[in-house]
C-alpha cells in the first residue's frame, strides 16, 4: 500500500489578537508538488527505510528528526489500533524548513498509511490528535483530508479556552485541530520560489515560539482588515475564479498582522525577492518561509526568480505546481 499527500502553502493566520475569544484561524491551499510519498506493509516491529534520494540530499540532523517524527507517529497510531509494528519505505518528502508543511504531511501520511494497512479508517483529525499536529493552523490537516483552498476557524482562547497563550503548532500539543470553515477547489497554477537559506536563519522550534510571544497580540485593526479581505474578497474570488481579486489580497496581507511580522523578520534578500516578484505577480510568503508562492504569468515569474537568483548569487529551486483538490491518495 502507498500514500501520496500534497504540500500546502500557508497564506496567513487570521486572528492573533484574541479579543473575541478565539485565536489562530488560517488560510491556505494545497498543491500537487512537492509531495510526500510513503509505501508500507505489515510488520512485527516499526521499520523505516529512506530512498537513496532522501538519504543523499538530507542533512544528517534533518534525517534524524524525520526518522523520529515518522517513528513516533507510527508508534502512536499503532498503539491506538492495537498493533505492534509496520514497515515503511519513505520514497519522497516535502523539503523541511521551507514553509510547505513538511512536518504535518509526513506525520499524517505515516498515521493514515499505518492505520489503513491494518484496515482502520482513521480520519486526518483523529490522526492529528494522535501525532500532535494542527495545534495552531488547521490548513495542513484539512488540506491533507480534502485538498483545495482552506479557511479554518482557529481555537477558543482565554482562561477557559483550548489555548491560553499564543504559540506555533509545534509547541501546541494536546490542542485539537481547528474546525474547517470553508473549502473550495483551488485551480490555479502556482510558482514556488525557494531560495536556499542558511540553517541559522531558518525560523523553527524555540525561535518560532519566541516570535509568537514577542509579536502577539497583534493590533485589532490589522485583524479586522485581514478578516474583511478573507471573507469579502478572497473567498468570493476563489469561487468566481478571479485571480486578480484573489492576488490583490495576497499582496496586501504581506503587511498585515502576524503575516506582516513573518515577512519583516526575513533577511533583506528574501524581502527584496518578495518585492521583486510582486512587481509582476501576486506573491506571498508561505508560513515563515523561505518559500514564496506566486500567481500570474508562470513564465515571467520563473524568469524574474532566476534573474534575482543570478543577481544575488543565490541557490535554490523554482517549482511550477498546481492546486491539489483531493488531499491524500491511497494506492
């Protein structure tokens, strides 16, 4: 049995103010590539093997982290369904530390495949609880299950709420995944420009937790504007297939609320790349980056990205992808 799951672009957290009694909430979309692909079968113990491509192109520290994440996800799901082991062959993974949701997708893929091998039909939300994902953004969990453009409803906030402070998904254990508010097919092609960023400049783990503490709560005015754009412009634009209207929102929200903080915390080169691409396309930072997603004339976007890479002496990848509207696939 094999599972293939999409990556996701995370366009922004809606409300990191909390004055109405909820925080988080997210907007984003799933894409066909890059993706996560794992094959598996029954076993008496947990066995994990990686393809040569992953072994040769993944730093040792990241490989260990990936192995531990898969092992723990499999172990938690096996415990839930009353089994001892599973053999997993990891063929492809979404690049880590790029803002494309690699951690959530590999955890959910592992859990879904493991349960399915033994005839259990656990949904993404059950697996997310077992594997500790979806505690802030619900885009990765709902995107895994359904694909498409997603808006989620965040979490109750305050003394009696699900969350009492602001923190990323990686530090939000034992918080149930956010409810799905809106889902629609996402039919546009997207260019992913992924510059290679030094490890010390990547935002993850403790650095990410510190950023949430420092920049939240965000001013209510920013949240109000963000909500209006999502409800009255982005969602209708997706339904009406109006890329211009949708793209105008993407460009504007790069300076709003918590997304504005995510953008401003990037190094000057990445911020300049975003501005450069916005001259000829609708472009935004996915999560904490460094991936920039762009809608528009894909040939021109690729040319602009390559031009910037050459000018700045940057290494990286440029990937043309398209909306994924099915979520995971079991084969």
